């Protein structure tokens, strides 16, 4: 299992600061900075803000589960597809109190996505030639003071997602207990 605790430029910063850097207005940033789960863009350059392909599906899934979630985009969400067979969730900003819920939603979404992906594969393709589903995501956890303290990244087999989400929660709880 290759879960990484990563150090990036968003650690020790507030959600509002992070959201403002995504090119949204101050009013919109304030509006969504209190949302417990915020999906952040993957690519930000040359005035283009793009999200991982499949982000809208993940957002819709979370909404169908009554999750309080938002996308860090004021206008149309632009998704960019990278040419590979991987479920890319992108970056998720989460308040510590909803971390277990966010991880559960993530694991359930990936399970459902893999299940439906397997069901639509043509039977003519032999199993040995099919690459196992892969997943990648980054989750930044904001503490009760409103500051991002940890960021975890996973890029690996989708079959391990339940174990991965449990491990991320365990790492957070161990750090919070210190």
C-alpha cells in the first residue's frame, strides 16, 4: 500500500486562502470555505482551471448520499482527461470532523465505479489482458482551527481502497492525539 503523507504548499493555511488561489472571487471563496468537503482543481495554469475527469460523477454521487460538498469553481467545471484507465478523484479539502464520512464516500464511490466498469467490459476480452482498476486522489485535512494540517495522497490499485481509507483515518487520528 503506497499512501503518502505529502508536504505541499497548502499545509498550515486556511481553506479560504487555498480556495482563493483557485481563481475564484472573494465572495465565492467565503461562501464555500465553510463547506465541510471541497473538491479542488488539479490543474491551474495560464488562467485555466481544470479538474480530473470524473469529478462531476464523484460530486453527483456524494450529493446523492446527502453529503455537504462543493466544487471550487464559479462557472462551468472543466474536466481534463488524461489518457489512461484510472479513476482520478483529484484534490479534496476536508474538515477533520467529516473525514470519516468523506473517506467512506470515496471508498463507496470507487467500489461502485469499479463494479460498473467491470460490468460493461466486453466478454471477448480475456481477464488476463485487462489492467486492474487504478485510483488516485489527494485529501487535505483541515483541523478544528480551520488550518490544513495534513495532506495524504494515494495512487494505486482500486482494490485496496477500503484499506487505504482506513489507514488514512488511522494516521489522522494518531496525529490528532499527539
